[in-house]
């Protein structure tokens, strides 16, 4: 099953929509759309309570029907193209700062108090 295609199960027939050109324009964002591809997206689509306008728009992306009996029941796992490896440096820096900044303020307060103390 190609990547950006939406499948909606209707009885034994599956309607297929290619949402690739719609990704940037989808009011609900591209992430939800992408997460609903390559599987039965009927519930995802219905749960949002899409308007009639949305349903009409959907027809623009309709590319055909496939017979459900020809679709393998078990989905093969396709690993992400790039391993998810976010850079943790910024997160670490923020944690350190969260600890250091209050200490620095406290130190500054003591320093000000010490140097402004009347002799
Ligand atoms: C080709 C298929 C789709 C079309 C044409 C479409 C179209 C739209 C449109 C026009 C809206 C604006 C609100 C409305 O008029 O209902 C919308 C909102 C939204 N859509 Fe879709 N959509 C599609 C598929 C999906 C799928 C599969 C999901 C999966 C969860 C989804 C999730 C959402 C969400 C979360 C919103 C925002 C709702 C809100 O903020 O109130 N959509 N979509």
C-alpha cells in the first residue's frame, strides 16, 4: 500500500484516497492525516465529525476501490525511514539552567545583601 493513501472500509470494498496533494491544506494538519494512512481510516475520519464540505472535498482525492479480500489481514511493519533520534542537548541544557538560574539569583541576593550591609 503506498504511503499517503487513505483507506475507508465500506463493506467488502475499500475506497482509496490519495491525500498527498492535500497534506499541506488539511485544516486538521498533516500529522493526523498521515497517521490515518495505510490503514482503515473510517473511524478516524468519522470521529472528528467532518462537515459535508469535507466529505465533498474528499471526493477530489478518491482514486478507486479495492476488494478487501485481496488485502493481507496482517500488516507488515515498515520501519520509519529515518530512525527517530532527537537531539537531547537542548533538553539537557534547559534542565541544567532550571537548576542553576534559581541558585544564581539566590547567590546574587546574598551578594547584594552582603555588600550593601551597613558597617
Ligand atoms: C481526504 C480526507 C479528508 C478530508 C478531505 C478532510 C477535510 C477536512 C476539513 C475540510 C476540515 C475542516 C473542518 C470541516 O469542514 O469538517 C478538517 C478538519 C479536521 N480533520 Fe480532516 N479531512 C480528511 C481526513 C481526515 C482524517 C483521516 C483525519 C484523522 C484523524 C482528519 C482529522 C481532522 C481534524 C483533527 C480536523 C480538525 C477538526 C477541528 O479542529 O475541529 N481528517 N478536515
